[in-house]
C-alpha cells in the first residue's frame, strides 16, 4: 500500500505548474489516511483516564502515602538499612502511583518497627487489590505487536476481575464504573468498532459484543476505508471500484494439452480450467458484493481469545487482495499512540 501512495504522489508532483493544487490534494490524502488509522484516543491514554477518574477521588490517601515514602527514603539512606528503597510516583504515569504504594507494602516488616510512621494498611491493601487488574492491562501496552483488538480483549478481562472485587472493595467498584464509561467512548468510534467487526473473537454468530447499529456503522466505515484504498492505489478501476481482469491474449502452450482424450470436450475442459487457475480468483464486483462479504463475517464461529488474529486472517484471505488490504489498515490498528505515529510516519514516507 505504501508503494501505491508513492506512485500517486509522484504523479501528483510531475507537473511544476500544478504544484500548489497537487500539494493540497496530497494533504487531503494524508488527512484521510490519518482518519482511517486513528481511533480518537490511543488505548493507553483511555485506560489512563479511567484510572485517573478514580485516583482523583482518593488524592488525600495517596498524598499521605507519598509523604510516607519521602520519609522512608530519607530514613533508609541515612540509616544505611539493607532494604529496597521505596519509589516515588510522578504526575504523568498513573501506574507509577501503583508502584509507589506497592513498594510500601513490600517493606511492611521494616515500617511496622518504626514508631514515627503510621500507615493505613487497609487503604494500601484495598488500593493494590483494585488497581492490580488495570496495572496488568497497562503493562501489556508496552508489547510491540499489541493491536487494538488485543487491548479490548484485556480490557474486558480487567472488567471481569474488578467485578469479582466489587462486593468487598469500593475502589474496584469505582474503577469498574470508570472503565465502563470510558468504554462507551471507545465503542462510539467507528474505526474502533470496525476493527472489532473484522475480528472473529468479537464478531461471530449471535455475538453479544456488537449491537446491530454498531455493526452497520462498522460496515459503513469498512466500505469507506476500502474506497480510500482503491482511490489511492488502483488507477485502472472500473466504475464500481474494481480492477478489470486481463483477458488471455494467447492460447496455452500446446504441450499442456493431452494428445488423446476419452471425451470430446475433455481437452476444452482442461483448457478452461487452466485459464481459470492462471487468472486467479474471480474479482468481486460492486459495492453490494463487498457488503455481502462483510456481512458474512457475522456468521463465523467465535475464535479463542488467545488466537493470533493477524496470522489467521492472512492465511484465510491469502487469495483475497481486497480483504487483506482492508485487514492491514483496519484490523492492525496499534493500541498505543507511539506505534500509531510510527506506522503513520512510515506510511507517509512512501
């Protein structure tokens, strides 16, 4: 796809007299590409917002823990005590607060022997129990091959873990509510639900994870994305947005045909089959045919949540260029803004 964009850009700038017009068109193309790749906010930011929704309600308890850590760091250094130095958090990463409080409980035996420090251990234990699932989910965002659908899988898993704690942990209940609220924002983004729609772990026969309206919105987004791919990279398309297949211009070599035949039409049958194999899969024509193919994605069996979806999709649609290109754009949306920028920059360089 990057090669297609390169060809298009070369054509755009081939005439010096049209530089300004072509530059504006190029910017428009880049803007459309960005709209396809973006999911409003990256997953890392969304889950961080959910955590901050709860952290801001317990600022007093967190501040108390922070002051204790400062005292402990001074005490450990001055006393040359052989224990792990507790860590301080920072304002830009919520999970640094989780790590700070975890570092407190890791030296509880030492703290309990200090008469001048009084830790609210009930708060510490409940906080760690509630934020542990979301901390695990955040940690997975550091993986290089972590796509948005994997993130949503782990988001749902995090919700289930928090649900188990709700009856005994008020922080877990607050986190669960915050995540559900932020999830509504994610599910309102067409690029996000389009990625889920193509993933058989979320879109399958009678799925409870996507509503009818969400499926329709996803299909509309996928068709627009496919039109974008065609507009950028398929110059010889017909009015339906499909490339016209090349017809064979010469007969197959004579030595490919049998010299004798049991039936009068055997040679013709073999010849037509050879022509069919040579031309590859029959191209789908028209938007309706493509919509029907997308609709069939709802009839699949549910796949395991630990499946490698990208590899499975490439194998399943190895002979379907349209679906493969669509998968590369929609299904492989990265879960972090860093990876999204890397892919976008790489794409725009060609």
